[in-house]
């Protein structure tokens, strides 16, 4: 092994990333199974995305939203470590983050991605409630419906936010964050499209579509291409 390659392996070890799985005739371990399915190691990802080691470490250490690498046990340098393995979808998001870092700090991007992920969860939950209650809603006057919707919306924003944050922080703090989200919900609804458009301009349409938040993006694209009268410019 060359000194350069040895140094690279040692640099990546603290990220939990083995490289060059040894050839063996024994049954594949979990790491090799994921690799055979196309998952990439941290070393692969660094080369593929042009992220620095420090940037990737920050993303992993802070459980960055919308990145979902798997961790599997792996033995390297006579140590048992957890290796991160990334899907092609993860790599797509990481490349997007790298592009957006030209304009935003990683800390700010963490807030942006967290907001759109939470917004997506809230919107999907509200849509489900409306769909399941359609017969009841259909009998309501517009005024009564607006009141009904406001009550459901407040309940959903608080509960979904609490569940979302509970996965990341202690429950007591998660409840405080849910109350904060509810208090700021009007602002969040007002500026989420702007954040989505920033993501779209950096090639993130597929992520927006995955989150089912592409309706307004599609409408704006259509207006830009065809104008209000539906006639191409």
C-alpha cells in the first residue's frame, strides 16, 4: 500500500469509512451486500461530490435533514467501526448541498432543509385529513370550513412538529420547538416557496418532487414558459 493511500484511509477512518473491501470467498458481510447494491462509501462520496472531509463530517455529525446513509459494522485496522454507506439519492442531495454552499453556510442549509422537510410532512398530513373528511367538509359553508381548517391546521402543525423534533432532541425541548413552529407557521408558509425556488435553481427539482412540494414550482415554470394566456413567448 502506498503512503498516500495509507494516509487517505487513516483520514477517513474517523468518519467510519473503510475503503477497498478485501476480496474473500466467505459469504458477503453486510457492508459488502450494500456495496453490491450500489451504495457508496464515504471515500467514494468525497470523490463524487467534491465535499471536503470537514463538510461531510459536519453533515453526518448533525444528522443533516434529507440525508439518510445506512451504518453497518466493518472491521478496519483491527478495529470494529461503523461504516457509512450512501445511496445514489443521498449523493444527489449531497451534490445539491455542495452547490448551495456557494450561497449559504452549512448551518443555514441545515435550517433550510429542515424547514422544507417539516413543511412537507405537515402538508401531507393536512391533505390526508382533508381527503378523509371530504364528505363532512362538503356540507360546510365556506366560513365554517375556514374555521374547521384553521383548527385542524394548528393541531397538525403542533403534533407533526413535535414528532419530527422528538427524533432529534429530548421530548421537552421538542415540545418547545413545536410551539415555536406553530407560532411562526404563517411566516414559514410565506417563505417556503422562496427556499424551494433556491433549491430548484441549483438542480434540486427531483428532491422537491419527492417531497410533493412541486405544485407551485410547476406553476411558476409554466407561467415563465407560456405566460398568463397560455401562449408560448
